[in-house]
C-alpha cells in the first residue's frame, strides 16, 4: 500500500510542470522567478522518481512513466536553459 502511494505521488508530480502554461505571464516582472521555481520542482521530482526506482526498487508502471516524463523535463531544462548559458 505504501509503495503504491509513493509511486502514484511520483506520477502525480510529473504533470505539475505543465501548469506553467496557465500561470506564466511573459510580461510579468516575476516571470523568471516562476520559471526557476518550476525548474527546481521538476528537477526535485525527477530525483524523487529516480530514488524510488533505484533505491526503493519500485519498478511498477506508475514509477516508470513518472521517471520517463521527469527525464524529458530535465533534458528540456538542460538543453534550453543550462547548456546555452555555458557558452
């Protein structure tokens, strides 16, 4: 029961970064802070799903889907925000 709740929590947090489309206003002075907050949340959620998959041994479908979605989020953050700033 506990493992099922943990894996479903990881899956539920996979869809939270999509709510930035409803909250973010590019004209707002705090737009960068909102995006940074969402990036931090997506990265923390990725590490949570990775922890469940690797250390807790949860290999159910919810955890695998959550890890896949979070991997896409983190890859998009790295490709669009982090790597362009390194040059």
